[in-house]
C-alpha cells in the first residue's frame, strides 16, 4: 500500500504519495508509462461514454494522455509536460470538476522513480495545483445545482462506491 | 432524473461519505446541501483515488519484474 509523506504537513492543494516497489527502475517506468492500461482502474476511472480498454501516454513532451474506448474512440485526460526516462514524468491532468476534459485546467502530476538498489524503486507521486480548481469553484457549484449534471456526478460516485 | 427514490437516497449516502454533500435532519426529512469546500472534497477524493491506482500499479510492476527474472 502507499503511505503519505509526513514531512511538510498537509498542503491543501497537493496530494503526495510515496511507496517502494519491488521492481528495477526501468521496469517500474515501463509499467507506469507504457502499460498503464494494465493497472489503471479503467472500470471506475474513465470519462468516455463507452467502456475504456486502455490508458495511453504518448512518449514525448507534448504527447497526449488519453483513454481509448472499446469502440476505438479516445478521450483526452491531459498531456506530457516532462519526459525523462526512466526517472521523471510530469503529466497535466485536465479533468474538470464536471469530469470533462478541459485543456485550460492543468493540474499537474509529477512521478519520480528513484532506484533503491538494483531490484527496487521508490515511486513518489505528487498531484499539485489543485487550487486551479478553486477558480472554478463557482462553476462547480452551478454544475451541482443543475439537475442534469447531477446525474453524471452521481453516476461517477456510484461507480466508485460499487468498486 | 429517472432514478428511484431509494437509489437517490443511496447515492446521497455515497456523496455524503465523499463529503460532497452535507446532510441535516428537519423533522422526518433529511435535507442535503452541497458542501462548499469543493477543493478540500476533491483533494480527499483524489487522495483515495491515488491510493487505489498506485496499489494496482505496484502489483503490476512487481509482477513484470518477477516475470523478467524468471525468463532471464
């Protein structure tokens, strides 16, 4: 399981996770970036209308990060901001409060892969700039106040709850 | 919304657990209101989300490493 880093207290605009993985750095990097579809909980965490079958990170700065549906359609989640194999990955996460892609949102996910000897890797993840949702708080409230969009939010949380 | 009353009630319980809504009792009714602390709620949700996603990643990475060792 992951544990939260204790240093630095609780930054309300950042989520931090750190864990040790029993895999060499290169394998940890490869599974995270090339084989995301094998571990990402696609059944619950996707934004498209069809069932998602893969999660893809295009391996370059500026590449897209997206889900692919069973019908071949794609839904973008964000893009690659930093691509330094096999040590550092920064992605933008542009899923808005109403669970739609919004290229202007740009919360950031930084993932560091730090070797712990030959056979293990410390993986540190930081999801930051959550305050960028703050500017959209009013929009979020409007969405919650609009019955039509409640359905989507409820559906999302029902999926989480059923997991 | 074409959702039955018990289903809505159940959904609201989920939203309450996720701190997206707050509930208060008024007579025999329970009134729900949106929790204005949107970012805090979102952060709580993302915190749990990353726990789940990274646990799955760890499992996949360790399986890949074990397979590689086996085939060496």
